[in-house]
C-alpha cells in the first residue's frame, strides 16, 4: 500500500520536476522496493535456518540418547560375559580336580579288582574285548535281521510291481467254454436224414464218435454234446462232411470219422506250430509240438489250456525281462508247463510229473524239465525260470474271468464215469453222454456174452452210486453188437 501511495505522489510531481527527475525518482522507488523485499527474504531464510537447526539439534539429541542407551546395554552384556568367564574358570578348575580324583579312584579300584579277581590289567582288557565283541555280534545280528526284513519287504513290493505291470500289459480274453457245440444245418429236412430209418444213422454216429447228438425243435440246427473237446471237434468235422456229401449211413460215418481224426491231428500240429511262433520259442521236438497243439481242444477249470500256456509264456517273458533274466528259456518253460494235461488220461501221475518226464524224453533242457515239474510245488523250485513259471501260471489262472470251477468238476465227474466202466473185462469203448446222465459201454462180443453184459451194467451202476455224487439218475447202457462182413470180388 505504501508503494502504491508513493508511486501516485511521485506521478503527481512529474510535470513539475521534468523527465530526468522523474526517472531518478522511479529508480529510487524501485530500489527501495527491492531492498525491502531482500530484507524480507533474509528474515525468512534466517527463520527457516533456525527451524532446520532446531530439528537437527533434536535429531542429534535423540541419536545421542540412543547411543548412550546402547552403550549401557553393551556395558551390561560385557559385565555378564566376564561374570560367566569367571564362573567357567571356577568350574573348569573343579572339573580338573574331580578328574584327578576320578583317575585316582579308577586306579585304586583296578588294583582292588585285580587283587580280588586274580586278573591282571591285560587279562581284564582281553575279557572286556571279548564282551564287547559278543555285544557287537549281537547288535550285528539284529541289524542283519532288520536288513533282511527290509530287503524282503522291498523285494515283495518290487515283485508286486513287476507282476502288476506284466498283467496290465497283457490283454487276455475271458473264458466262455461249454460242453455243447451247435451245428447249423442247411435245411430242416436234413434232421430226418441224420436220424435215419428207425434211428439207425444217429445210433451209428453216437457209437462211432462217442458224442451225443441232440436233435430238438431248434430250427435248422443240432447239438453235439461231449465233455471231451477233441472228441466233440472230431464229431463236428464228421457231421459237417456227412451233411456236405449227403450220403449218410453207418459205413460212411465210420469212414468220414477216420478222416476227421486225421484232420484233427493236422490241426493239432498247426496249432502247436502257431503257438511256438506266438511265444517266440523254437527248436522243439515234433511230438512235443503235436501234443502242445492238442491242448487247444482241452480246458482246465473252463480255461482253454493252450490259451493259458500262451498267456503264461507272455507273462513269464515280461517278468524275466524286468528282472534282467534271459526270457527265451523262461517262455519255453511256461509254454510247456501244462503239457502233461494232454497225457494224464494215458499215463498215471500228476500232470506236472508226467509233463516233465515227457519233455525230458523229447530232449528239453534240464532247466525247462525242472520248471515243469516244480510249477505246482511238487518239487522245490531251484531256478529263476521255475519261480517265474509258477508266478505266471498263478497269474494266468487266478485273474478274473479266467476259470470256472464248476466246469472242471463236471468234466472230472464225466471222466470218472468212463474210468469206472472201462475198468471191466471185455469193455472196448465207453462214452459218457447226455451231460453225464447216461454211460454207454461198448463190449467186445467175443469176450462178453449177454449175461456178462447185464452183469457189467449192474456192476457199473453200483460203483457209480457208491463213488460219485450227482443229481437225478445215471443210466448205464451196455451194447453188445456182432458184425458179419463179407467182400464180393
């Protein structure tokens, strides 16, 4: 406000003073103004410097107080440390004194013990060493048992992993075996030709093949019923050739049945060769190959035996590869382990022992023979191949859907029916038919007369009733047939 007033006053005097005086007057006013502003800035800077100095002094005071407090803490800590050092020095001196007293006591005690026990220090030392050795042996035995236990657990865990992996990698079918084969006919009127005049053809067919031919109301089909799959397959081929040829009579039935037997034999050889290729096994005796192929028509607990052998061979080979063992010999042993099941109806003994003897007679290596003999535990397994064969057999037979207990019991009952009848004098052939409800016994007419046939029927019926358990009744039919054959030249 002063500056404004002064400026207005000076402006009123401009006309009187002239231009020079006016300029000087303006400069003077501006200079005064600048001086006043400079003084005001100096006062403000001085005040700000005073405030900064105050804050710095306050911060310095706080830092000094903090340093003093820390110094007091360090001093107190140093005092405590020195006190602990003094206390440790006192305790160290006490320990040294106690150690000296203990050493002196041990020396006096050793002398007393030597006088009391009559042992020198060397003898006592030897005794202590023996005790320490015995204690170490006990601890080592405990450690060894613990290691063996851990190794057993680890081995079982790895074995379960190997078995699970091998089973998972193998895709196998489930069992669906029956004792009946359905044969499709080209027309319904073929049933009458199969039956023949007064049933002559069907009786001849059943007598020659040993298979029950069931003709019912099922359109354009008949059923072949027999517990022996080889016999049933031979009958099926015979019936197929009869239907194709059209000439159905007893003589033709016998002729075609012999031809069908030969065809089945050839099929067995081909099946054995295919099994060797599938299992990657070679160099086997031809008789072994044929016998192995015949197992394609046989079942055990409802499981196809040849399929079971191939499955076991694949499982054993995969487990052997996982364990770092040569898989070829293991697959060979697993492929042949049930070969005796094709021979047990001909040779007495378990199929493991019969199969091992059969393989040995046909040039199989001792390791393979031993694995066959030991796969059911009748012989203690002594090789990796034998153990893996046991494992593969158990895995293949024990997996879900592999076997049916009821079918095996049924087959055994039918086989026992035939054995009971075949044990009598003069019996030529025995066939269990009608799902085991009938036993048909063919006797040699030159050895058994009519009264003897009746006696055989009664005796077989009595033995069956005493030895077997079965539902309903079993009919025993003894057939004594005489044939006169002449050839016209």
